[in-house]
């Protein structure tokens, strides 16, 4: 055999060029599909964030009709926005299931099984107030699309609103609002909204609601939206819409309430 012959070199070069083009094409397809998936997750994340905010707006309207907040804290009062018994499994739009009882337990003691009193009173990074930790109760829950008859709202999100005693209370009884005017948590309620969407999208917003000198409410956001530094001012204002200035005083993250 004459090793100086170059028969077949063109075929080898053509195969190498084809292999290179195949790799580049696969990389382009992977990048395009990844960008599409990322954009979808970003859209779902934004949607469930707005859904959680909308659920709080709806629940706040119902709070105006509740004269005794102790009925909220012991779980005997619920919003008009519910889709059945307070517990059990719900099927989401993407076919996945959501258990309301498990969501409640995760909020109260960070596990899906039933919480004991000592577990709910345990001091953790998320619940550092011990006996004054809020014991969340299911207040409102359902599909966002059920708020207004279809097709007014095109959303597949499922929302849950929990209520509990504000942890700035110092009476050690999370099932009863503080009765004394010297109690810093008297007339203050903690709320937690969770929204669930397709592909595991999940957002949480927590806020505190305080009674004013009138029959109206005023609130301050914490949690997902972060701590707000509010301007001091009159407390006779109505429930405020997103984007409006808040007039409550500073929220105290160490105690969880309003200073």
C-alpha cells in the first residue's frame, strides 16, 4: 500500500464537518428550548405573585365584615371565597394535586403531617416568637378564575389565604386577640397568602392588618415583598390598593408586629 495516496480524505473531512454542524445545531436547539422554558417559568412566577396579591385583596374585603377577630383566630369564621371543606386535596390546572391540610401544616410547623402544640410553639428561623407564633387557620381558598365568572380572569392559579394572631402579642395565646390596650398586638391580625401555579410555581406573601379608629383596615407587607418602612401619619385610612403609600408605622420583624 502506498501511504502517500490521499484517497478518502474528502470523505473524512466531510464527516468531520457534518459532525461539527450537528453539534452546533444541537446546541442551538438546546439553547432555544431552554430560553422558552425559562420564559415560561418567569411568566408563571409573575402570575402566581399577582394571584397571591389578588387573594389578599379579596380576603381583606371580607375582613371588614368580621367584628370579632377571635372567630378568625380559632378557625370558626371563613371568607365567602371557598371551594369546599377546609382541607383535603385539590386538583390544579396542570393535573397536579394540592392538599390544603398539608399547606396549613407546613405554614405552622414546616412539615406536612399534623402539628402538635409544642411544634407550633417551637422557636425557629421562620417562627422565632415561641408561644406567640401565629397558629394559621384556613380563611379563603379557591381558583383565581372562580372570583369572577369566566372568561373574565384567565389564570390557572390556585390561592390560599391563612390568618393568625400577630406575633407582636405578648399574652402567649395565639388563638385569641389581645384584649388589653397595652398589648402591642391588640387589634392586629397576621395574614399569609400562598399561590400555586403550573410547573411548581409557588409564591407567598405575608402582611399584618390593623384596625383603625374607624371600621376600616390598614396593612403593611412583610415576607415576599420584604420589610416596608412606612411614613408615620394618621391611621384613619381605608384598605389600600397595591402601589399606594402606606401610613402605618414601622413593622418590627423581631416581634412581627407594628411598633
